[in-house]
C-alpha cells in the first residue's frame, strides 16, 4: 500500500505520531521520525521499526522554524531521494482556561504557532511534491474544532483555523496531483490524556456510540488511508475519528 513511499511525520516520537510512523512503515513506507526534544523516544520508534526489517530515521527539527524544517527535508532527500507524504502531527501547547480568565497573550500563541507549524512544514515539502507531480498532505486536527468543551477555546479555535487552511491548500495544490486532508480525533489514550481523570474518560466512552475512547492506532489507520493511493481522488476533506461522537451532516 505504501511501498517505496517516503513519509515525514512531525511529532512522531510518541503517541499518535509514533503509531502513524509504525503503521506507515509496516505497509512499506520509508519513514522520517521528526521530534523536537525527546531524542531517546524518537530513537526507540526507529529501533522498533528497524527490528521488523523496515526503514526509518529520526531527525530533530522545530516545525515552527523554517531553517530547521528545510534541514529536515534536505536530510530526507539525501537519505531517501524524495518526499511523498507529510503528516502534520506535532503538538502545540496551549492555555487551558476559559476566555474570561485568559489574556490575549495566552490565547494568541496557540493560534499563531499551530498555523505557523502547518505553514512552514507544508512549504518545506511543496516544491518537491510539485516537481514530482505527486504528494499526500495529512493534518491532525481535533473534534474540539467543531464541538466545544470547557477550557479548550484556544485549542479548538486554532484547530478550526487549521481546518480552513487545509481546504484552501487542497484547492491550490490539486492541479499538481497533491492531496490535502484533515484527520480529527476525539479523545485519545496518549500521554496528553494520562492525567485526565478516569471518571471523565469513562463518561466520554459512555457517550461514544462505539463505547470507548480512541487508541493511537485508530488515528493511524485513518491517516494510512489519506497517505496512500487508496485516497487518490479524495482531497479537502475533514474526517472525524471519534467513535461516532462527531457525525457530519
């Protein structure tokens, strides 16, 4: 499904990103594990992929830094010769509080950095994808962009902006045989939610038609579809991975 494809996954040292990297590698992709700080975790992902006879490398880069992302892409080209897939997954921290208790300088960084990360990462791979007349761009959003919850206003608003960015991008790059799609998880069992009270997780599971919260592998399976040629005529879409809590009209 992904034979000989080269995929860059940002924020891939753990959680959803690591699950995506392992799955794409399992299906034949050569994978670049991008990480910001956690080199040992990134190396563990590389080693787990290599142990199965699959190919992966880890490259440090801040997705918000143009020079570092250009370095990452140049290293990818030098190792693997091309870039077919970019999965924009790196997490951007945000202030968790209601608007009434938040200052603009707490609200603004999430909006700016979320879009800056997507903007810079995308621009770093676009020239290559345009030249080869092929590319798969996948962006990890959140169901909170459509379904508000208390204290997530900065996160949800930033992800809403990301959703719009992807639609405009899909229209612009379509003539080059490049697709751009959004995958939007609901609550996922990762490090980011390990401090979420068990009662809250149980409540979410109770209101989920499929009766549980997501695992990283659930998100990875959907990303695999958008990263592969199975989705050759699908672009500009928003795909909720929510167990049925978010049903599009």
